C-alpha cells in the first residue's frame, strides 16, 4: 500500500503522504512501528526527492485522537475503521470494537451506523 502511495504521490506531484496511524496501531505489525516508518520515510525521500511520509497521530492513542479531532468539528461518519468490505461498519471486527471503545473512553458520542450495534450504539 505504501509503495502505491509513493507512486501516486510522484505521479500527482504530492510532497507528503499522511498515514492515519495511532499509538494503538503499533501492535498490528512491523509496518506500524516507529523504526519502520523512519526507514520507509528515508526510502520514499530517496525514490522521490522531497517527498515526506508523516504519521502525525502516531504518539496518540485512539481516544486522544477522537478527543482532539472532535474539537475541529470532524464528521466522524466520513471516517472508516472496519476491516470488512461492506457498505456499513460490521460492529464486530477488532477495528470496530476498538473504535467503539475509543469513543467511549474519549467520552464522545459515536455516530457510527454499525450493522450489528452494541447496546450503546445507534441502529
């Protein structure tokens, strides 16, 4: 995916690739580790001089991201976390459960329309 992002950035003349990784993503594999991101950033800049790869949320947990982004008026219904390729969030996969938990910890209402909502989620 990152290689495709570098190719697209070069093609359209983009100067930055922004990754939506949070601290909670670090357990999801080596591609989410700070050392990998640093190495990939160096490689991308070598392949496309001047291209930066940034993960500005990498030091925040998901609840901190939700708290800070909510102050900007973000439309959470336009964000995506579900691992399944369905028109609606499933509500059961690990990413849906993490999303629900992060909204709860952040004390922000989760407006997500889950296909299988929990008791605290809207239908």
